[in-house]
C-alpha cells in the first residue's frame, strides 16, 4: 500500500493495526474503572522549597498538588497507615507512600495529595514541607 510518499508494507500495516487495537483496549480498560477529573496545581521550582541557596537552579522540579475528588480517592485507596497531621492540625489525617503524601480533613470531605518530579533525574520527590 502506498500513502503519499510513504510506502507501507503488509507487515507494517499489520503492526499499526495491532497498536491501534491495543490502544483501544487500554482506553476501554481505563474507561471501565472509576475515574474522576483531576484538580490541582503545578509549580516549577528548585530542589529546595524553603530558603533555597542563591545559586540553586529554580527549574529542576515540578511540584504537583492534587485536590478534590481525585485526592479523596487516592487517600482512601492508599494502603499506608493513617496518622494525625501535626502540621495542619484541626483533625486532618495523613498517609504517606514514598514521596507521595496525602491529607484528608476531619469531616473526610476535603483532601489533597502532593509529590514532586525531579525533572533532571526523572525521579519522584517530596512535594511539600511542614
């Protein structure tokens, strides 16, 4: 088969068809799960959030805060132990799994989760300090 100036053989066409079917399967699988819209914030900054050294690059980390229904779902799904949050007080509870930290209010109707992505090393990092 010839498409414009691109020549596609039967093997390549079959490979593209397999990829399209697989992509459709992934989309169907995701759609079958409980999904919620993401709400939150993204901040680009340096490695040190509080009082960074003057010579530290200010564009090495993406700090992400997820709020609302997505954060509530994440908090409830986390298998980590729940603890009183000493930073927020007022009945807020917290769970942590590696650099992922989530909080939920005393009435269980508000939540947020934070983490960061080290854009240089490609690793997750803590997204919040007390």
